[in-house]
């Protein structure tokens, strides 16, 4: 599939620059780093051989990663790729193929991919996989006689069986996400379903989020490479338990305001629980309130935005985003009455219970 020939001289020259630009720096060992030493973490990422395929998505997980990697100093991504950030010289992640970062284009980029796939590698897939019309809707690179593109579907069929592990990155890769939103015109499949249907045996690890947090990806990769796959405990949705065992609601600094029925009625006042404004954190698993984004201690609720439960399989078809929870409760009550089952439309049993319990409090507060 990747066999377009280029001269050895050209390849060596270009691979030099592609390799330099295919790596990015990270700033620190994330919390939960007690599982690895700083040295183990740095060594694992430096030698990781990561092939990162961008399938159907918005590249937000790539952007999230780049925003993070340069936090903590005055360097930006330009400084890092040009070698002007010596303080980060030991903290590089070895991306062998990453379309947003790499300098190589065309045949050169495809040759980088082919070379990386010869050895052992970790496969990161960002985005859902277009399967309708043989995957025609997403292509990277051309076939040998330059007559048609190579679909993402074909790339993954080729790479996935050879990978040490597959990390499905972001909500599009893990569940289908926005590209698979109804009516799913390009036949997007999430990675775990695709791999299962293709009878590929390589283990899949789901790292959801829209976008995902770079720590959620890098620490599990380092653990798999250093301690083996069994050292990474996964939940029943294949998410690393270390990050996804609790709900954001249970860790939210405004949780006391939820219990005390102090609800915010505007997005901008910076105070009060956002439940009435559509916050779905009670059903969202992740350590967002502690992990925070861009190294700035911020997460969705802290920025005044209700959580949309982007780490859950129901996102984004879990009802209109930012719908007032009182209205949502009412709709669910009607649905329950019509269909005669307490399970319909309400989401988890926990949420149903909590909504009932807090409905009176919320109505009182909203007056
Ligand atoms: S509903 Fe949202 S804002 Fe309110 S406590 Fe839970 S996570 Fe925080
Ligand atoms: S707080 Fe909610 S919407 Fe924000 S990243 Fe976490 S799970 Fe996603």
C-alpha cells in the first residue's frame, strides 16, 4: 500500500526533518505518576514509536495536545519544533507519523508511515472511521499509480493488526462522536466496533473526551510500554480507570452548591451550580475538575460552561445540549408516562434518582 519509491538520499534528508518535526515536548509527569518514575515516563515516551492517524474528526484532540505540551514556560510549539526550547530537550514524545505536526508531505509522509510501521508501534486513532462507500469520505495519501487515495479505513485495516496497542483518542474515535451524529451520513464506526468487526485482535484502549486531555493518552501509553497492558486497568467501556472511575459532578467544586440548591441562572456569574443550565456532569466520567486544561487550572464548569458529558457514549445525541434541566426533566417525565417504563429517556438510574430528588429544590431556586 505504501510502496511509492523515493531515492535513499532524498529519504534520508527528508526523514531527518520529518523526525525532528514529528516530536513534541510535554511539560511534566501527570498526577498518578506514582505508577512510573520520571525517568521511566520520559524514556517510554521518547522511544514510543507512535503512529497517529487522523480519521473523521475536527483535529481538536491534536490541538488540545499541542496547547498542553508547551505550558509551563515561555516556549510555544514553534520554539519546540525548531529546537529553541532546551529546557524541554529531555521531554519529547516520539511521534513517527502525526499529520498536524510533521514537516513531510506527500510521498515523504507516506514513507515515514511505512518505515514506522516496520517496527513495533503504538497506534493512536483520532476520529471515527468512515465505512460507507468503502470509506471513500476520508483518505490520506495516494495509491502506487496515483489513481486514487488510500482511505483511512484501509490504513487502519493495514496498521491495526500490527500495533502493540490501539488508543482510540477523543469521543469520535471512542464512540463515534459528532461525525457519527444522526443520521451519520458517512457510516462512521468507532474504533472498538470497527476492530471487532474486522476480527483484529489488537487491544483497544478508549480515551474519550471532546477534546481528550493529553495526560489521558500519554500516561497510559507510558504504562503499557513500561509495565505491560495488564498494568492498565480499564472499565467496562475500555477507559483507563485511573481517570474515568468517578463523575465530574462528584469532584466538582460547586457540588456543595448543588446539594444546597444554590443554582446559577446565568452562564456568566461565576458562581452557583450549573445544573439548571444543562450541566450533565452527574453522568460524565472523568477527572476534569482536577486534571484541568491547557495547564491553566480551567475546566468546563470553571469557565462557566455546563458539562456536556463529552466523555460518555451518549454524546452528542444525548438530547439538546445546554437544555434547561427542568425542561429536560419534564420531557423525560412525559416520555416515561407514554412508554410506561422508568428507563426511557432518562439516562442512568443515578441521574433519574438525582433529578427527582432535586427537582423541588431546583424549582424553588429558579423562582
Ligand atoms: S451539576 Fe455541574 S456545576 Fe453543578 S455540582 Fe454538578 S458538576 Fe458542578
Ligand atoms: S467537564 Fe464534561 S464536557 Fe467538559 S471535558 Fe469533562 S466530561 Fe467533557
